[in-house]
């Protein structure tokens, strides 16, 4: 609305300027006479008509030459004009001094308005030209959809360690009355896709506090000092919204060893890290701001960042074991219709080394495969196909295999199935091909 109003005001001012320009360009052909020359031309009967507005006189001669002059308070002017048969038009001065001033200064007002408009555009929207030093952290308030520990599976040990953080945010007096100090910073370490970010959001959801989320790369800019300014602004926002959680994802982007860069101590990344270290020393745990960071490269972090008093608690989030994978699959399969033959335990035992993100992708691929064939539910065969696709890629139907290779493959796989059948201590889930009727060529 404000932009539209500003546009129409600018358009009106532009119209006034153009009208004034046309008026001035039209008056460039008029000759400016002195009053004595005007009286002389009247006496010579060369003036055909005049228009009198206040003390200003405009007129035309008999040869259609336009002129203008300023007449003083001369009493004999009108009788002289009438005596020479000059057509007289008289108008009162209707133009106010405010309108005259507006017309005079309209170009300057227009330029100032355009300058203000572009400056506001630069500060708002996606440009952020004048707000480099502001933090880009996203605030997830308690009114948005909460993520709790029920949505996190496969990291039971990590959840137990983080339970203290939740209790502190809910009841800080419980720890402070005995002189205890909650850790200022918690570093989540683990491979990609193990749910480090999800764990941090679950802490905020369990404690029902604001959650600031930012990536480590958001602090790094081309200009030196911008990242440090963003760090200061981030901690100021956290203190204003305390108690809260500040989460920095991929902190290794800004927290690497100092002195390794080409710029030395004046490097932008190192300046940002220095400011982060100062800010972490500057706030106390009783302020209710908990800093949580996540990385999969703890070996490259600066030792000053990991010392007690900053990130003084390290929580390892490993890849889930078979029980954890089963819990993750149960979380992700709640939203899709499953067939009766789907066994989540079998899927968990058949996906060793899968992270939480890999298992989520597995469930999604199985649902897409079922939808591709217009099925009403997702079957175990869809999960097996999705697992093969995730592990080995898309099936190569154009690959030509000779009959001899097919026969050798059949003998090999049949040997696996027979050994698994004959050994009593073998995992029964490995006999799934035989339980479905065996291979087509066996």
C-alpha cells in the first residue's frame, strides 16, 4: 500500500514538472519588453491585444509577435489602450504563493522522493544492502509445530544427556540452588543424517522455549567485520528472548583452527570466530541462553572453542543400531498405509549402516514405488525395491546378461539360501527369497 501511494505521488509530481517545462518552453518565444517600449508600441498602434494579470502584461502585436512586460501602478494605461483600440483581458491573481513554491521546487521534491524510495527498497526485501550486520537466524517460536523426543528415535543415549538441558530450561532454580552450573554450550557430533538438528529442535519443543536456528556459513561474508557483527546481534536476540536455545548448524564452517587461512589474523572467518569466543565467555548460564552446535568434523574445530566454559559438553550422535533403526522406521511409517506383510523388524535388520535420513529416504522411495503402480498400500516388496534402489541405484533393464551368467548367479544365490536354511543359528530374515517362493530359476 505504501509503495503504491508513493508511486502515485511521484507520478503527480512528474506531471507537474512536465507541465512547468512545457509552460516555460512555450514562453521562450515571447519577447520581454521594457515598460517604455510597451508604451511606445501602443502609441504606434502596433499592439493588438493584451492580458493583464496583476502587474504582469502579456500581449500580441499586429504581426502576431508575443511579448510580456511588467506594468507599474500607471493610471493612464487603460485609457491609452482603449484610445488605440487594443483588446484588453483582465484576470485576478489566483495563483497562491504555496502553489508557486510547489511548482518551483517540484523537481527537487521529486528527486528526494525517488532517493527515499530506493533507499527503503535497499533496506527491505531480499537485498538487505544496509543490514549486513544483522543476524540471519530463523526464530521458531512455541506457536509453530513442535518437535518432541517422540519424533526422534535411534538416539536414546543422546536424549538422556540432553534431558538435563530441558530440565534446566523448565526449572533453572533446581540446579542453581546447589551451586550447579548448566553447560553453556553443547556440541552435537555425528555423521551426516543422524538427526543432530532434529535433536536440537526436540529440546526446544520439550522445553517450550524459542529456538534460533542459523548455519555457520551465514556468518561468513566477503567484508571483514560483518560476521562478527552478526554474532553480536545473534546473542543480543537470544538474551532478549531468554530462556531460549541458539542452534548453529555446521559450526565447522566458522570454527576451524585459527592461523590456517591465507589472511592471517585479519581473515574474516577468524574475526568471526574470535567474536564467537568472546560472546560465549560473556554470557552466564543463568541468563537462560543455551548454545547448541552441530558438526560432523570435530577434528577441525579450534581448541579454544572446545574448552570448558564454552562447548563444555560433547554429545555423540552415532548411526543407529538395529533397535534404533526399527524405532526410526516406526516413526516414518506412521504417515503411510502399510500392507499386512510389512515387517519393520526385518527392514531394520536388513539396513545396517543406514542413518536416520537414509531410512526416511527408504520409506519415501517405497511409498513412491507403490504410488507408481496405483497400489492402495505399501507392501514389503516395495520396501525391498526401495532398499535395492538406495543401495545399488536404479535397475538397469537394458543390461544384457547371458544365460551362463544367469545360471551362475542362480547357483550362487541358491547356495546362500540353502546355507541359511540348514544352519539353525542363522538369521531367519535372510531366507525371505525362499519364503516368497524362491528365485524364478531355482
